[in-house]
């Protein structure tokens, strides 16, 4: 029946979000503190899911406020199970970052998203982010980086294979991400290899 199908869907979303929460409990702090982001006070986490990275951000940079922009069902689940009213520096906005307007901010976090898409779609999204980014602001990409010879941690190579099989995207090298960011308008691009599952790339406007 409809109620049962809805309950199953809610449980599946919650399970996925719990998985993401577990991943960021391992390496979230490393990617958020890979660079000094203390000058960015208004932050949007696009596709921020459970809010795990947002929690790491406001913990590391307490003068900042983070808004999680995600689909309505994800936001509903995050509010219900993951983010409490005791976290006033974290808020939510329902939306689709490809199809809906992206509000202006100092910094945009986009974690484990760019690898899902082909180059033209990546540039489309990153250009949209660039246009919403305040002057002097930036974008923080969080991805599993391959080395320039297409090797890297076993996990990165497995993720890359998974991307090729299940999506139109792929894992990329630092230079490939730099190329995407440059094509979208960003400059002063820095890369930080964390030694964990995910790495960090910062581009400035």
C-alpha cells in the first residue's frame, strides 16, 4: 500500500544518510580543515545530506553559518533524525541545485557530487556556483582524488570503477578538477591530499 511504500522510501533515505554520516565521522574533519576557511562566514553545503560536514565546519570555524541545500525529502529526514535545534549555526533550504537558484554565499561546499557527472554538466554546475559566489569567496570540492598517473589509493580506484559502471561520471585527478574549476571561472586553485578516503580542492573567485 501507499503508506508502506512511503515508509520504505523514508527508511532507505535514512539508511543512506546514516552511511554518509559514518563516512564523514572518519574523514570529515580532515577535509573541512584542509584549508583555513575561517574568513568564509556565510556557507552553503550543496547536497549536504545529513549535515555531517556542516557540523564539522561550524565546529572548526564557529563564526560561520552553514545552510544545507538539498532535496525536500532529504531535508525533512535530516531535521527529523540528524540535526537538532541545539545547532543554531546550521539551517536548511529545500531545492535542487541544478534547477533552482543558488543563493549568494562566501563559500560553497560540494562533496561527492562532481564525480557523478560528465565534464559539461560539471562546468554547468560550477559556473552556476561561481555566479552565486561573492567576490573573494570560493568553492570547496571534496572528492576521492586519483594521482596524475590515474593511480591512487585502492578506494579511489574502486570508486572510479563504480562511477564508470553506475553513473556518467568518474573519479578525477587534481589537474582534471583544476581544469573544470578554471573553465567555470575559479582561480588560485589549491589541492590538499588528506591521506584519508577523501581529499579537498579549493577554488577562489
